[in-house]
C-alpha cells in the first residue's frame, strides 16, 4: 500500500534494500512491525516479497 521507487532496474532473483512510503492509515500502521513480511504486487500479480527491517518517521 505504497509505491516502491527504484533508481536502477531489479531483475528476477535479485534483492535490494529500498525505502517504501506507506499510506498513513491506522489499520496499516498497526501492522507495520520489524520482521513483518508482505507481498509485492503489480496489479493482481505477485512479483516479490518485502520484509520490514526498519521503521522511520513520517515525511510531509
């Protein structure tokens, strides 16, 4: 529930740490904990998985 912006392409089988800016809704905020995994999708197609390793602060 937030865009993932990559400066360089990421190909199948590769991994990388990236910053993700999630939308700020209470129901999602409660689920954002270090270690939590989630699906990365393009539309209805699952293209990868993410794991929360760090939680920063909100940016206006």
